């Protein structure tokens, strides 16, 4: 099977985009192809995406008092855009709903929160977010919050707070995937120590190839794999190469590093589209994702491995945690 045919037949699952910010601010629409940004429904379909995680990121300017209000605005924007495109996309809360969306030819949309600030210190809010369809959450962005320290506060060497431990436990009980991207190293190891279900790093790369704190060390990748989790490759050039410029081939180096380190079962795509200012050459927006498939095949990986990386690994973790 050639690259285009394989890409079209495989489950393609992108673990992170920030496109809801553009909808909330009225900059773009889901259903209209744009020459701005990276993601809209026409380009998702052109790129063969079956499952897209839409992150709800509340910027620090809203912290702490306006975090919840901003999150609700973003949820409203997400629902309004998705409801306008009933034949093209649907919110999915379970793996069964994802499969139904695929059969109907729709993109399966999954909601994730990036940073636990909107939760405050009230787990009741977390339960309400779950009822509103949220099925994953990154515990932090780059700074410190009530849950943990982000990579931007690594100097403190702090991990999860006592409330952070309670949050992780409640997320697992509900069926929400814990996302460790942006988490400080001590926080990562705290999650690895207490997690009873697989977790993921939705949009991170390999620190061995690009020494940036947002990337995972080899030991962290091994721990993630031991827990049954997945690392989604981030397309931000600064996390791919220390020069701040990158190509598709250099991103594939990160893919190869993970596969050689822990095998093909713990790697996926976590583009960070619409959350990054530039992209690798060859991955200018979501419509160019077939180039990634072609790149993996050109490096000699078999069809089964390519299918796992494109989406089966992320789908497996989602099924194990969310049902």
C-alpha cells in the first residue's frame, strides 16, 4: 500500500491543537477553509484526520480569577462551531463514539483542558467539565498552579501538590486522561508513581535530540511506556531542533528515537497546530499530514508500525481510560 492509500485507510489521531482560541476570539470558523492558522474542517479532511483533540487553553492573563469564565467561553465557542457542522464533525466522549464518527465520515472531536487553573481547588468543577464532554486534561501550562509546577518553574524542583494528587485520582476515577506535557520533571515522576491507568504527553518531543525542558528525557519516555502511555510528537520547531528551525526529516528523527527506545506502541502525533507560530518544512498545516506517513515509510517502517504511530496508540490509551 502506498503512502497516500495507507494514510487514508489508517486511523489518524492528532493529540493536540489550540484552534478553539481562534473560534473564541472570532478570528476563524471551523467550517470555512482559511489561509490563516493551521486547522479548519476542510483542511482536517484533506489531511485525513479521523480524531482531533481540541485543547482549551486559558492564557495566564486570565489567571486566577477569570480562568473559569474564560474556559466556559471556550466551551461555548467549541460547541457552537461543532453544531454548525453536523455532517463533518462530532464531539466524542468514548471510543465507541469515535468509531461511529469514523463510519459516518465525520471527524471525531475530543475535548481536553490545557492547565488546571479553571478547576481552582474544587473537584466539583472537574466533574462538571467531565459532564460537559472533557475527556483529558494537562495539569499545568508552563507556570505553577494549585496542582503542580510547570516547566517554567523548574527552579523550585516542585512536583504535585496534595490537591494535585487528589485531582489525578479523581481524573482516573471519572475516566479522564492525565496529560503530562508542560509538567515539571518532579511532577512527571509524581504522576508516574501514582497513576493506575495509562497517561500521555500529548505534545512533547525527545530531550536527547533537543535539550528543551518541554521535551521528555529517555527515562521519562521509558516510564511513560511502562505505564502503557503515549508521547505525541510536537511540531514546534523549537522543540525539534535547538536552532529553532526544523524540517519534517528532523521531526522523524524524534519519531525514530522513541521507536528505537521503547518500540512502536508509545508514539503518536501531537501537532500543537494553532498553538505554534511556525512549523517544520513539509508540515505547514494539518492538510500536509500525509507527508509524515510518507516519511515514516521512506525510513523503512512497516505498515503496522505506521498505523500505530498515526493513531492506534492514542486510540488505545483513550479507550483504556475513557471507555
